[in-house]
C-alpha cells in the first residue's frame, strides 16, 4: 500500500461507526478547551475483586470535575486502566497468568497523543482518551501540553520516525535519564529530529554526575562516546573530541560504530 492508501484506510476506519476508534483531532469536544467533560462518571460499575470495592458514587467523589479538557503526550509506556490504581486484577479462571490484568484496557506507547478528560483529586491519575480506548493512566506517564496547537505539533509530527521492528531498547544512561532504558514498541511514532532542528542543551549536568558516569564502566567505549555527545551538545567541542578519541582507543565490536565515532570527530575538526 502507498502512504496515501494507508492514510485513506485509517480515515475510513475512524469515520466508520462501530470501530470504537477515536479521531482525536476532530472530536467535537476537542475543539473547545473550556468544556468540562463528565462522561467518566458513567464508566464505573460496582464490583468487588480481591478485596477492592468501587461504586459509581466512589468514582464520582474522587473525580475533580473542575478540570477542563487538556492535551497530553505519553512520555513513557503505560497501561490505560478501568480504574485509577496500580493494583493487578488477576483473571478469575487463571489467576497465575502474569500477562492478564482484568483492569487493563490497552497499552499506551511513548509519544502517543492523549485527550485529558479529567483527574482524581490528587492528580496522580488522569482520565484520558487515545485512538482506541479511554480510561485511567498514571500522571507520571503523561506530559501535559500548554495548548492544543502545541499538542498537534507534538502528536502528529511532520517528519515522523516510526519503529518498524518488534522492539527498540534505548541504552541505559546516567547522562540522559529522561530517555534511559526506554522501550519503544512497534508502531511508536516520534518526531524525527533533523540536524538543523536539534535544540541546544541549556542546562549542564553536574561534574560529579559526569565523573560517576565515566567511572561506571571505564572499559566500555560507548561511555566515552556519550560523554563526547554531551560536550558537543553544550558547545564544548574540544572536550567532545577528546572523549570521542578516547572511545576509539577501546575495543569496539563493530566497524560501523568506529566509523560513526570517527565521523563525529572529522565533522568537528
């Protein structure tokens, strides 16, 4: 299929009644940020599982109804659940199955756009809608955009970078904790950062943190490459080159990785 055919197919699915899909960009309530959305109060049923007992009244009492519709982006992988809680609800017929959570509705991937329709009083959980579901997600997994325009730019990138393999694991990093050891599943869509659009790092990392990172694995070339990348980002080119050159003095398993580091040096010299 061509990109145009895929786009048309997705548009038809969103328009077709019964698919339970949400066209987030064109939902009626998405056009007016001042509307207070009340629908979640009807989504709770009385139930009792493993000592947990929720009722419709409990749900209504815990929701902050003064929250206006907001726009968010998932910053880490998380579950959208029927209830605002982390508790795992095992399957009654097979409680030993670690993969089946009765309270889970769907997996929310990194970079996924969300409409934020409400929150509990402590704002530890947000009631959200994504393209295929709506429910509760931990607030720690969501970045709230300042307005709809910012959300549109972040959620529907002009230059998309799509994960087409089964899983991409980002390196664990003490220098870049915000993306350390992230899991990016197939279908994850992020903004491709073209070279002219790479932002400068304005906040520097404490020297003791950098020293700790360097000492964490001194025989691994990638430690020095990452440090070189950091110093290049804060415009300390000389220090960056020193670290990249040091990386090349350590055994590197793949020739392509050696070439990549050498190209960084050549570009900055």
